C-alpha cells in the first residue's frame, strides 16, 4: 500500500508531510509579521506555498549536496510561506535568509 504522495512537475511530498505543514502552520505565513492566511476555505483556495529551506536542486538557494531527496522533501526542510515572502526569500534576498534563519521562522509559527 504505502504512503500517498502529491506529485507535481517539481516535487513529491507525502500526504503526511503536507498535513503536518499545514496543521502546524496555524494558517499563517512563517515570515515574521506577516498576517496573510494560507488557506481560504470560503473561496476553496490555498495561497500558501510549500518552500524548501535547503533547495531541492543544485541551482536553488541554500542547496546542500549532502542531503538525500527524502531529506529535501521532509517536513524538517520545508516551511509554509505566502507567495510574496516565498519570492522575497528565494529570489530577491537569498543571501540574507540562511537555512538557520528559515528554521527559526518555522519554529516560531509551529
């Protein structure tokens, strides 16, 4: 039987990992001070984005070659952010947002 996985062009997250991320997020972006909700039940929509703390591919921010794919897609290496802060952290200022800083953000929300 095994575990069910969400499959997309870029990622394989287990259902357990997705449930854990959204359940522990308190429906809030992990970026300090951000009050954007991640799920809008009344609109049947999800705004939250699953983001890697350590990138899933070698060209991504904070990539660590020693990690296995299982570690890359595990709850411990993922954080939920709104689209604005996901872009800000990974594209605009990846040099400022270290893996340690992202783990701290995640810990504050969870």
